[in-house]
């Protein structure tokens, strides 16, 4: 039996839903929708779901014979083989350099599977033997120390869920024309994992930081020798030497056997393949904190050490390059985050920012992690511009694109956190636009 509604029934359901509208162009109050207990809401969402009918029950071939053997390390279904990182062609001039992005528009929830965590390398992925690797802690300390991987495993560890975002993320939207791309393609230098490791403060306390010290400078063991400076107060507050990512040893792409993890701050500071921490009385002014990872201002000056990532959100579905194939109820969903606290509120607009409705987010969001938001939307085949706007617990509100652009030089690509606009055409095509 097919559960498709007649045109008349659908028109009636749409009418009921319209009366539950919370903002222009079809945004619906989620609690009211659930409260209505609309018998037909399911069919509005799913299109042509079949009603359960025992006589129509088919037992498929895979239910009749044992399935494949067990395996040492799992992999996704072959039917989900398209859910991969968005990786560029290999870099011919500078091998191993570049970035692959998390396919945000193909994922749900808030945690990024390790195989889909974005990558940003400046000289490829070193193949480090943990037995040979050392982390040296020196400089303004009473006792310099050298830790092996085994040594670090013996220390007390903590587990924390944090997002990681490259400050170059979403930089495409700072360009004069809107690139035709997906949520992952534009904003996928963003991932979130549970990181487990040793608090840096534990190691600094053991080495004994001397009173004149105020910074640490950290270097990776890759061929880029990527280095970054971190103020000592942040290092003592919540920085960890991450050894595990979502429960397993961190991946080579993420810095195996150990990386610095600096919660809420631009990803570049979380030095991978960490091999050296020097305690100092000032920043080192490494290449990646002078010529790069600084924000160019309209008057030609640049901002340096702008560490926390701004409050931000992006609708991941519908996303650019998708097509809505049916009219009716859709769930608008996406991710919000801030480097200055937790997410307090996410608003959604379907009419290019004229009217806004509060999206549903779970209560008691943790700081410095990803927040999933959702809101039902009745799309009846008209044009729409979908936007989301996040507010964090520090009171920061995500800026409109124009407001962000006005703050910087046209050449600046870092720390973009302007509102993302997805235009939906009458044919259901979704495109990145500047609104
Ligand atoms: N650390 C080293 N040693 N080498 C690098 O190339 N890239 C940095 C940072 N740490 C990098 C590094 C940049 S620019 C970012 S955004 C993050 O690592 C990316 O971390 P991920 O590749 O685990 O996502």
C-alpha cells in the first residue's frame, strides 16, 4: 500500500503547517510540528514511504545466507563509498602540501570520523616511528626533559571533545564572486573529535617553569618544521598533548604519534608531529605567524596572534550543489561553533535575512565543540535564500558577509566567519550566493 497523499490531502497538510510558521518563507516551529502529531507529516518528509503491510514484506537475499567474514579494521559500506574527504589533485610543485576537506554536507551529528578529518599539511605526512620519536621540553625551565611516546602514555590523561578549524577555512567566500561549491567544499577545513592526551600543564609543572617565562614555542617533526608560539597562560589552561583521536591512536595525518592541541584557537597553532617545546619570554615570530596566518587590514597593516576562531555556523543540508527533488517538508540542519565559548543560539532565515527563527539545539552545549542545529522547513517550490546565524555564550554574534568584508583588506582570506547564504531556485537547485 502506498502512503502517498492525494493532492487535496497534501494541500490540507501544507495549510496546517503554514499556520505553524515561525518565520517567512516556510520555516516551521519544530515543537509544534512534533506536537501536532501530523499523521501525514512523515509522508511530507519522506515522499513516497510505503506503509507497513505484512503481505508486502519481502525477505532480501542478504537475509538468507551468512554475510562476509569479520575484519581486523572496519570500513564503510560499499554503498557509502562516496562519503570521502574532498581532496585536491596531488601538488606537483610542492609534494604533500595542501588541504583535504571534511564532507560536512554528507555527515550528520557532530563528531568527525577519523578517516574524514580534514588535513592541512605544509610538507606532507612524515612516517614517524614512535619508538624513535622524542618530545623535548626546554628553555626557561629548571629541568629540561625529553619524553618518549612510551613515557607520555604513562602520564594521567584527559579526554575532551573539541572542534579544529583552520583559519583559512571558508576563505573562498571572501573572494569577490561566490564559488559554486558545497558546504564541505567551502567550510570543510573543520572537524570535531574526542582528543585524549596529557595536559601540557602537567609536563610544564614537572620541568619547572621559571618566573620570567611567558610563552612557549612549539615545533613539529615534519619537513616544514612548522612552528608556532603560544602564550604560557593558555598553555597552562587547557592545551593537551593529544595521543588519541576518537579513541584510537591519532592518525598520521593528524600528527601521529603526538600533536599539540590548542582548543578553540586557529588550527595552525595545533602543531602536529610535535617534537619540541621551548619555554621563552616572548613569541618566536615563526614564518607561520608573520608572513602567514595573520589578517591583512584595509590600511595595509596586519593583525598577528589572533588566535580564537570566531563564532560561526553553516547550514550543511540543504547545501550548495544539492537539488531538492520534492516539494514539502525538509529539515534544515547544520553546525555552529565558537572559539570563545559554547553556542547559545542559532537562528535560521529562509528569506535572505528578512525574518529569522530560532533553530533547535540541544541544551547545555559544551564550549569549543560543534553544535548541531535543526529546523523544519516547508518548501513549496518557490525561490528561497537559506542562512544561519550563531550567537555564543560570550555574546558574540556571527556577522553578515558584508560586515566581515568591510573589516579587512580584499586580500585577506583568514578567519572568515560571515553568514553563509544558499539560494534555492524554483527548480530546487541550491547554490552559494552572496546576499
Ligand atoms: N603542524 C605541522 N607540524 N605541520 C603542518 O603542516 N598544519 C597546521 C596544523 N599543524 C601543520 C601543523 C594547520 S595549517 C592546520 S589547519 C592544522 O594542523 C590541521 O590539522 P589536521 O591536518 O589534523 O586537520
